[in-house]
C-alpha cells in the first residue's frame, strides 16, 4: 500500500502542476475565460485529492 500511495502522490502533484500551467498559459494567451475558470476549478479539485493522498501516505507510513 505504501508503494502505491507514494506513486499516487507523485502523479497527483504532477496533475495539479499540469492543470495549473495549462490554466495560466490559457490566461496569458487571452483565450476563453470560461476555459481558464474551468481549469482553475479542476486545479482546486485535484489539489484536494492530492492532499487526501498525501495524508493517507503519512498515516500509512507512521
């Protein structure tokens, strides 16, 4: 379980980073504000999931 959570944490953090950079890139280009808003909402959701995975990893390892 520890092995799975370790890699799930890595994937979750990179997913948050990817969506954050995609949203920022979209805003800088001046493209659709609706897409930027949607991407930032996805970022918040992914951050929540990443925090839950990190907490699970901490609980399992201690």
